[in-house]
C-alpha cells in the first residue's frame, strides 16, 4: 500500500481584509510577512509534516511552486537543508504550473510504488502577486503544504490517478512579469478549468469503475469560489455535502499548494474507509483517488488547517501590505538594505550547516551547548571536542532584547532578542511575526526559517525567533 504517511500545512499569521483592496469586498486573505517567500512557507509546512519523523529516512524531496526565488538554481535542496534532511537524497523542483503539487504527489507515489524510494517528501508553496486593485490581488493568498509518502503506516492510500495535458493561455506570467496575466474569465473557466477537470475526473472514475456516490469528499482546485461548485454538480457530486470548502473567504487561492491544502483540510475530517477524490488544475489536470485507513486517526491531533486559520493577526492597512510585498520601497529602506548587503558565497558554503540547518555545537566533555558553533568550549575549555546539534526544533525564552526604530520602515521597530534555548544554548536573533508592544523578557519563542535580504542576485536566508504561535 502506497500513500500519505504524514502531512503538514502552513498559513501565514497575517490577514488583510479585502475591503482594503476594493470597497465592499468581503472576507480576508492570508498574506506572507515581508521576510517570507515560497521557500520559507514550504519549509514551515515541511517541518510540520516531519514532526515525529526521523528526517534521515527521507530519500527524495520534491518542491512544487510557480514563485521560486531563482530562475536558474534549484530550490528543493534549500528546503531539504532547512528541514535537516540527509545530503544523500534526490531533489527536484516541479515548476511553472499550478498543478505542480498534484504532479509531484503522483511522481512521489510512483517512486514509492516502484521501490526506488521508501519515503518521499513533497512540499509546495506560492506567493503570487496580482496587480494592485485587480481581482487577483483580492483573491490570491499565500500558503504551503507538505506530504510524506511511503508504504508503511499509510494514513491515506493513493489508489489511482489520471491526468490530462492541455496547452491553453489562461493564466500565466512571462519572463520578467511581476503580476499574473489572464485571458477573459469565461474562456478561462469554460475552455480551461472546467474542460480539463471534468476530463480528468471522468477518466479517473472510468479507470477505477467508480461513481460520485462512492466518495465522501471531493477536493477541487478553485480558480474562484463558485467554479468548483458548477464542476462538481456537472460531474454528479453534491456540492453541499461532498465538495470541500475552498476556504476562499478566509485564506484565498494559494496557487500551487492550494488543492493540497484543501486535501489536508479534508483529511482532518476523514474517517477510516472514506474515499476522497482530488483534482488539481494548471495546463491540464491531475485527478487522484485516496482512501483513509485506520492510521488516519493517528494524524488527528496536529496543527492542521483549522488551527492555522484560527491563529491569525489582522492588518487593515493597504500600505503595510504594499511594503511587505516589495511594491513600496522608501529610500530609507534602500539605504538600510545596502548596509546589510554583505554576501559571500564561499562564506555561506563554509557555514551552511549553521545557516540553513541551524546546527550548534555540544561539548563532548561537559555537554555545554553553544551557538554559533565554537572550537573551544566556554565552560570547560576543551578544544575541538564537539558534536553538532540541531536547534531549529527547540523552543526558548527571551533573556533580554533591544529595539531599533530607525533603520527599517518595513520592520519597525526591529526587535533583536537574546534567546535561551530549552536544554541549553543561547543566541542572538531577529524576531519576526511579533507585536512590538507585547515583547517582554521571559516570552516563549520558537524558531522559524526566514529571508534576511537580497544582495547581488543572492537571496540570504537565516533563522529568526518568533512568539510561540500554537
């Protein structure tokens, strides 16, 4: 049996009321902080997925997105490093299509079925931009999802899949485009979305000799809140009882990970024996049949879609949204960024375990934990007697902190805490996803992988502290 062993999701903490974008618009959208992008969202979802899992057992890692940080440089190894996966793994990016997440899921299941890997991690995330004032800007949200596939302790088996390919100019971004382009809505929905999804689902049902009544839940990609209802009804499903809520009014369309996040929401409610149909869309469609097993009960008590949607802070300020999206950069911020820009590829490579994997050192003589890693123990003065220890998964307490209200308008005031980690170790970091007035000595924090800055074509990432979210 091949299928989903574990899953994780990530919805950014921050929400923007759609009223800030268009007067009278209802609902809100999830949007990433200024230091988040598709990589950091994927890392957050993957870390959630891997809780309680030995990361050294993962043999392949696939990352699906349409908003990679680089045009020519794979992003999957960065996600793998931040998740502390082994270096002896296969990594691959699934790029440039909104159905990249379902395509990666099918590829991972095929790899496990073919016994070329026993454990494959699939992560997907997007931070897409709609032009200011557009319907896309109102409807798009940010988020990530991750699934671990294997052939033991399977919580939801993948029983079959069916795909169709379609060359159509419906929604796209050309080289150099910042914002999404789209053709006329009726053409996009009728000749693109509806036709492809209906063909894929019809083909899958015929392949499996199943009918709509055999499914407890149908999970469809939703280009807009109403589109999946029409498709589900035409295919013979009951939109009121079988269709998974697209969460459009509380999160928005998150792009590549969207249908996977909706699948995670469906799995939260699934009971053993439930059949779930999933259909992703983009340049064609992928359709899959999943069936929950008895193991699904073991995944119930985790922070899933419900928990992340409930954990939020609202900013009803369109200017802040523009600042965080990089569409409004004041001159003072450019000066501040230039001050930070001191990137060295050789230095990043030498210290990659500290920067990306967040490894400290533990003295083999007296067990003192130190960060950054040292050659001489501050406690017993033993030299070169250390073992690496991962600190990313440890929580900590704010020992002291400072605030800088001058240098950055995007992150003002900049909060810099000294963190004492549970079990030992201390470090100084930036703090993110915080309300400055709530920061205090003794505050409990956890670590999160974030962007620092962009310099000379290089995206610099590092770990930041944040108040414990859930």
